[in-house]
C-alpha cells in the first residue's frame, strides 16, 4: 500500500506536554528538560503551527508532580505566549497562590485548568460533600472567576462511575466552567490493571450522549478524539440512519509529549512516535516523519481501532520519509 502525504494538510492544534513527571524521580539517566530545552521545543512547534499547549503532569494515581513545581514555569509560559502559542497550565491548584495568579495574569495566561479527581462527591443533604478538598476547590474556582480567568476542569478517568460523573458535570455547569477535559486510561498499558477496569469505548460513548445535554459552548470530551455523525444507508428499506461516532486525532491535530521527551499517540495509547532527545529537540521532525502519525492520517480510526491497528506492521510509504527536510 503506497501512501502519499502533503505535510501542510496536518498541523497540531493541541499538544499535551508532561512537563512535570514522577517517572523521572530517582532516574539519573533521564533528566527533565531544562528551561532552554523547553524553549527550543516550543520554537520547533511554533514553526509549523500555533497550537494550544497544555502543560501537565503525568496522570498516574501516585503522581505528586505538578507543573507549578517547576521554578521556571512562568518563564516557559511567558516564552510560549510570546511565540503565539496558547499556553494552559493543568494543575491540582494547591500551588496557585494569589501572588502566582497575579503573575500569570500579568504574562497573559488567561486560562487555568484544575484537576478535580476525588474532590467532588455526592451528599444527600448538601448535594456535594463539604470536606476540606471540596471547599478548597470551590474557593479557588470562585477566586479564579473573580480574577477573570477562564476555568476548565480536568478529570483522569481511572474508573467509570456514571452517577459520580454526573455530579461533577452538575458542578461544572454551576461554576460556568468552559469545559470538562477527560484523560482516558487504558488498562492494557497500565500497571494498575486492577484499578482501571472500565470499558473505554463505553466511556467515550457515554460522554458523547451527555454532550447533547450541555451548553453548546461547553467543551466536554477527551481531547484526543473528535465526535461526529456517521450516516449508514439501508438499501433494503431505502432509509438512512445516523449515529454518533468518534475518530482518533493523533497525528492529525493532536500529539502527546510524555515526561521522558517521547512523542506518543496519547496518554492512553503509549506507542512512541519519536523521541525529542534524538531529534535535537525538533518536534516538527517527529510530527512530519513519524510512520505512525502518517499511518493514522490516512485512517479515521476510533480509539480502539487505533490501538488494534498498531499491533500490526504499518505499511511503508516511500514518500513520507524525511518530509520535514523538504518543506
């Protein structure tokens, strides 16, 4: 199968970057990117697009890392903003002091995403359990709103409980959140197999059904997929049926940089598409030359189909090699 590609047809619109990662703790062979290296990576990204960049930690349940732990986080945000990138910090919120919020606002950071895992629980009398975690979250969101920040909420789906998620949705709507951003976990790629046991396709379909009930301007989805309507012709009855489906966006508009500096499909599907440490920190080179990305661009796979397709040999393309050098 011969594949051809026009590199300019595909540009990243969203990159999640694990800029703080617990996997590097105690690992002397791999160091986190320093400030200058982060700048170089962002320079390379800005060469091909001006995407949203979400600075995150890794999504392990045991991770204690937070992007705001980095002493240079303000410098990284400021540099990204100067390149025209839309920089977003995804944080637990514990380090968002009034002074830091003031600095973030000064450098042009308009959006904050708060990870809310285990913060919102159902209570029969007060609707939400009024514990310390919830009260801190609620106070922080109220402060951010009063200071003019756009609020986004992030959820790592380590389990799938419809009722619990509906209470989170209710809270997000009450707080006028601009969106709930889901981070799917994959049991087959997780060391916590017993803890992560939900059906990923079931969760994706549930999210699609809930989207229909929410305000049109509220984002509600995993960021690595796109929902759409699929039409199916019934020739026997002469009827057309429509149903909601989804497509993997990796390599088309989405990429994920893990804490080791590897560019992978997403948080859930960890196939490595390239290593920034082996390309002189060139994201553009990986984006255009990755065989995996090029393969995905020719296929509107669902999340599960993407994962299955990558268990087989990828068709080679004589025209997809060293594209970046010829742009």
